[in-house]
C-alpha cells in the first residue's frame, strides 16, 4: 500500500522513507542508470517532473532521472521561466 501524506511529518522524512528509496531506485533502473538529459551516470537524482501533486503516489511518468548538474539547471530554468 502506498504511503499517504499524513504518514510523514516532512518532505525530508518522506525522502528518507523505504517507500521513496524503492521508487527512486526503480526510476533509476528504468532510466538505465543514466541522466535522461546528458546520459551521465554520476550523482543521479530523481526529480518530480509533474510537480508535487503526485507526491506519495508517484507513477513512473511523474519522475525524471537527472544528474545533479542537469537537475540544478532544470530548477534554475523553472525559477526563471
């Protein structure tokens, strides 16, 4: 059963949960262990591509695997854009 928002005190607690760690590993596996932008294999992060509406019940299409650099560039562009 997927967790609910009420099961966590904070977003950071959710990111530390077994559920998120499973979702994160699965997303990276599906992406072939590479950033979906630059194809790098280092410092991979999983980004909530469809926003935080899907938080706690993410689907594969809600997530993007990005290296730290691409994630930072994406976040900067989102703030400016």
